[in-house]
C-alpha cells in the first residue's frame, strides 16, 4: 500500500509546540515534508534599511531554530529560496505528496498567495488544507460565527471572555517520520536575501533572538518572581508606556503560541496572585484576535477610507513633513527620539506607537496609511491585522470607533505636550 506523505508548509508558525497543523499532519500521514519558502517578494532589494535587516535577521534566526528542532527529531526543514507558486507542484510530484497543509493568513497579499497555490495544486489533484493557528481563540469556539462577530471591541471582549474557552496547548511532538530528502537546502544569509554583498549586520533589540526556544525562554523569564512584571512603575512612566513584555516579535512569526502565553500567565497568576501587568498581556492577546477576526470578517473593507495598496501623491506638499517624521527630524523631541528608536531597533512599545501615529495623523495631518505602510517596513513584530487595525483606530477610520475603548486622541495629544 502506498504511504501517505503530507507537505507541511510553514509560514508565520515557526514552532513545534501547540501547532495544530503539524500535530494533525503527523497523525494523518506516514511521513511529513516540512518546507519553508524565503519568498523574495518580502525583501526590499532596492532600498536596504537597518530595520529591514533587523526583520530579516530575526526571521533567519527563527527558521534556523525550527530546523534545529526538527534535526533533533532526526529530520529537517526543506529550505526553498523562491516563491511558493514556482515550486509547490514540482515538490508535490518529486516527493509523491498526497496533501499540503498550511496556515491561512488574513492579509490580502498572503491570501492571494494561498489562492494561487491552491489553484496550482488543484490542477495536479492535490488538496491544500487550511489551518488557523495564530489566535488565542479558535474560530469554531467563538460564541458567534465570523460574519456575526461584533465590530466593537468591548462587545467582542465581553462575549468572548464570558462564553468561549481557551483550549489547552497541543503537546510538542516527540517523534516525527520525515520524507527522505537528499539535500534540505541552505538558509540564506542577509546578504543573499537583500542582494547586498557588503551588508553590515548590526542594531536591533539587545537579547531579542528569533526562534521558538528563545521565545519560550523569554516568556519564562518575564514571569519569574523579581522580574519587571511584578514592579509598579512611577505613575507618569506607567501612563506613557505601560508594561512592555516584548513578546510580540515571537508571536508575529508564530515562534510563540498565543495559548502558550495565555496559560503561562494564568499559571503565574495562580502562583503569585493577581497583577495588572498580567491583565495587560492578556488584553494584548485579545486585541490581536480581534483585529485578525475583523480582517477575516471584512477583508480589506475593514479599513473604510482607503485601500491597502497605497498610491502616494508625488505632488503632496506634506511630503517633506512625512519625510521628517520618518527620519526623526520633526523638531518635537519626544517624537524624534521615538522614531530614531524605531529606525535603529525595529521596535517601539505600543504606547509609543500610538504617540507617533497621533502626531502624524492629528498634528501633521498626514494620511494615516502612509504611517501604517512605514511601520510595515520597519517593525520586527509586524503583523498586518494589528498594524493596520491600530492605525485605522487612531485615525478613527475603523469600524471600532463607536467602542467605549476607542482611541482617545485628546489624551495622546496631552501626552505629547508634556
């Protein structure tokens, strides 16, 4: 009898723990073929920026960590430098694959890639099975179908926390049968990705290394007694920044499961008591879910006042102001220091992001979508739904504007004045 082989297409799900797609592929196949595509469409080869390099390095580290985890199980991850559409059918035919598993994304560009691959696989009579593994709550466990999810965050939060459950994490596999592969391919360097042989690799957040093990270790460290999560900051500092867990980069690439974060926080809560910073982390997970489900429900239509594909006006008289904002040369000390931090590290705490966005939209009066697109280029923890959803909320362009939790522009402007 012919064995069943499943190709597991990794995207933003670079982990072994709590990975439903991987667990089901192992359970329903005789052998699996893990694959990762370094898609050239995601690397700007015309203008290599410091923050772009930081993004690329974190991704490379995360893929290498996944490979090492698979190698410990006597396997590997097949590395392809190219577009999935250009290679998927050849891989299916060469390795006699019976089915392809992957995680579905919500951004238009990524969903189009999935659709393209699905069409190609259909022609060779191979099914592409979709999984949704980026959220705290599974969509089938929500107290409403996707089409009926409340557009107001406070309503979504109340009903979800009351009527839905967070499932336990799926165990990390202890054994995997891999398809035999002669050459698993090499992970590209940053110079390879950006076609820049003289690329200098520096900058980034100290101690932030990509990969599942690094993310899990960081999660354990921040929840240990004596860490900053248990310290109460000064009132003014708390108002400006809030608690910053630095988990978002690992969450964005799926090195950490949202459920793993949730249950780790709940365990710490049981051991050490209630903590407002615990609530801050859990609220952040809910907001991530909310924006993803909003994109799932509305698509790009979730953003009411423009399309995701920007057409920048070359004659825009505000272009100079936008350029000064990007480079941290507005003349506003706080905004400039934060933009320099973003450009040098690829990261800003959430409250800092709200401040620079408020300044761009409500002080400089510049189209918010330009700012959202700039963040997309710069953030090490970039995710489409959260980034564009947050910017739309600040600009009062999202369907969430009627929420009692809607963005308080006046409050942010006062912080800018202090």
